[in-house]
């Protein structure tokens, strides 16, 4: 399953290119700084629930827990894998990708796991992301080049908004709902872009880098990135990029990968999954946005991945 996610970026030796280009760009851009994250309003402590993927049943199913790791509840139980969960803005539904039809497509279900509904029939579709107002879902499909798609929340009017030539993946909505960020390895330069909902006016947010994942902060100022940080790095760390000043803040320093970042919607916390030291049993973690208060939420011998906070 992890190979499917690595395939987004590792194509024809792209892993080496990713490391070299990312490090060169960091060396050539503004000085890397360590600044505290400051929201416009007072920070809010974590609360609510987290949905995540786990192999603890022998298959990749969806589970939910409280923000502190308690009260585990299994949401799906099938012979097929479910990945990429994303909670709707009102917390009533969860969108996800599933291979239960023989091809990966986008589904939605109630937040308690009932009433699953298939939304797409395109195949090879992943990473659904609800719009801030809940009316639309962005996702991407990998068919002769990856493209970001947009559809109504009921599955109607699914249409691409990026060109297949640029190989766009990992859509993430801007907080105001006007644009969608994505990662591309085949634009000039490669990096993180944002595009209008009609597919026009792509804007470069971060160039000459190829992060493994990206998430836009709730106040719109920061990008949280899973990124190779320097020439000696063989694994990815979590880095914040300040869109206002063009500076970087490194939050983690370790020898294991940190992946699939998401923000706590109402406060200065992050959620992500991190590999174990032997790279066999990843777990879902949370920490605050200055890199402290790290907490393992899903300790289990199997794989726990792709956490998403309830609104």
C-alpha cells in the first residue's frame, strides 16, 4: 500500500532528484529560521476526534479515536482497502478512497461508518478533500498523468482542473475556499502551486522543491510540508513555509519519515503519521506547530496512517 503513495513521486529515479532539488532550493532561498507559529486569534487546545487508516484488522480499514488517542472505534470492515479519509466541514460525513470496485474511487459515508456511497467511477482516484463550505470535493486521478479533479459533494459534475502533463497530486483547499493547492513534478519549476476553481491562473507557492505532502494552515499564511531538509537527509521532516516572508521553520529532526500532514482546524496543532525506528510500524502523531508536545495517538504493532481531525 505504501508503494502506491510513493509512486506519486518516485518515477524514474525521482526520489534522488527530489532530495537534491529540495536541498538546493533550501540553500538558495531565504535563511531557514525558527519562528513561533502565531494565529490571529488565541490558540485553541485540541479536541474532537481523528479518523485514520489502520492495518490492525489485517486489512487497511478506517477507524476513529478521540483527539487524545482514546475510545477507538472501527468504521469500515471489508476485504478491500480504504485510504485517504477526510472529514466534512460539519463533521457529519467522511470522504475516502477505496478499491472495493476493483479500481480506486472516491466514496463518502456517515461519520459513524454507515451508508457508504460511491461518488466516482473514473478509477485510480485518491485523496478526496472537502471544500471549506462542504459543497465540493477535490481529488486527483492517475490516468495517463495525474490530474486534480473537482466535483459536487454528491458526486455530480466531476471534471479536471489541471492538465495531465504537469502530473498534479495531493490537492489541498485554501482556507477561503477560492483555490486548491497541489504538488507537481512536471511543471517549470516543479513544486507547490495553487489554482483557481475554474482551472485558471495557476500560482507558484513554493518552487524547485517536491514535498511528499502539503497542508495549508487555517489562517492561510503557512504551508506545512513533509520534506527532505538537507543534503544528509534520507528521510522527510515536517517543515513550515511562511508564504508571507518566504522563510522555513523546521519542526522535526529525526531519521524516520513524517508524512501526510494535516492541521487541527481551530488551533495551532498538526497531525501526521511517522514511521517507527525499524520502518515497519508507523503510527499517527500530533504535535503543536512549534514542534513540541509530540504525542503518539495510535500505538499498535501494525500500520496506522493518514490521520484527519474532525472540524
